[in-house]
């Protein structure tokens, strides 16, 4: 029997994770195993192949020449295993089992809970796993079954649907405006306290595209977590930007300058085409589409 025939998939998966991350601890985190287990599996694959695959360094592991030569083959195996899982998932024919949804933090916080609660009442055998994240989970590798995104996925084999647009507006707490005074025009707004983003430059880029050379230090309060950002506006930290469906439904907030055209956010659903065909995933997809359209223009 060839040496490679003695390798099971878990060893190859660990080798690939360590090769791509350069770290036993990060590979273990990705795979949901302990760092000692990852180390043992690396040693096992090296002993089985009688090859040294990594050079040990103080801050991680670096591939040897032999290890680097194996990476493309390990990655091809990972792609094939993933494709097998996607096809198998697409063949499931029951309205039961888990469906993993990823959505932006703001969408997951403000919009999805009532949609999920209604779905769970109607389909109690479907289990929902919700991942609030402003990162892009990889649908091809089943990090999520369905994504609610503010952009259209361009990956092959991904099915998308444009649900509509999230309208944005300028808002401040009424108590803040009572205290500081309401700006009489758009330009005067910048003489008030502003709530902006911290590390993200999306708001700055948007304002500069609008012809306003905004600087980070214009914003006295900064936060990248969108749900917290909205609460900072509600608490009276200053003037900021929010979804109009949220701001106008909150009696503590006042919308400013509704005539100012602010670019909206597109909302897309995305799923791998094989998984999208699964009845339980299709059922959740339809529930998300129906529920989200109530907040969109």
C-alpha cells in the first residue's frame, strides 16, 4: 500500500490549515480541535510520508520545499470534499435540520430576530444558526448556507437575489438637538458633534464622494459596530447616519435634512446553488426575502 493511502482526510485537512495559516494554534481554532491535537496530526502525516513538511520557527511554522509541493494537491482534495458535501446537502429533502445564516451586525441585530422567530414558529424542525458578522463568510466552504449581504457576490456557483435598497438618513436624538440646537442647514451640521466610524473609512469615502472632504477627527465619537453606533446616536452623542426604517420608527430620534440625497445600501441574498436547492434552505431563503422586503425600498 502506498504511504499516501494511509492518510485519512483529517490529517490532510490539518496539514492544509497549518500550511495556510502558518500557525498550529490558528489551524486548531479553524478546525475546532486543540493545539496539541493539531501538532500530533502534523507529526503523524510527516512520519507516514517520511517527509519534513514544516520548519519550526519561534513565531510559527514555515513550509519546507516538500511541504509546499503538497499544498496544491491538499487544496484540490479540500475542494473535492467540499463539493461532495455541497451536493449531499442539496439532496436533502426534508424541512428539518440546521440552516446557518450570516448577516451584517446591524441586520442581524435589528431585522432578523422577528423574521427568525416567525419562521421557527412555522417550521419548528428547522434549526437556525445566526452569525452576525461584517466579514464575508465563504459560502463555497459552508461557513454559512445563506448570506444577507450589502453587495452582490461574484463567485461562481453562487445564487443571488436583489431584495431592494436600505434607505439611509441623517439622525440625532431630540434631546441632543434640544441641548445643542438644530442646525439650520446642511453645512451647519458639521459644527455639531458627529458620530462616525473608527477603523472603517467607508463613511469618509462616502462623504468625499459627495464632495465633502471629511476627516476622521471631525467625528467626536467613533465606533465600527453598527448596532452600537445606532445606540450612540440614540443616547445623544451627536448627529449620525442610520437606516431610515429604524430612525423614523424611534420616537427619541429626529431626522435631519431628508432632502439630502444619501446613497442607499443594496441588500442581496446569496447561497451556493447546490445548497439553495435543499427544501429547508429554500424555505429559510423565502422567509428572509419576505421579511427583509418590509424594510426595503
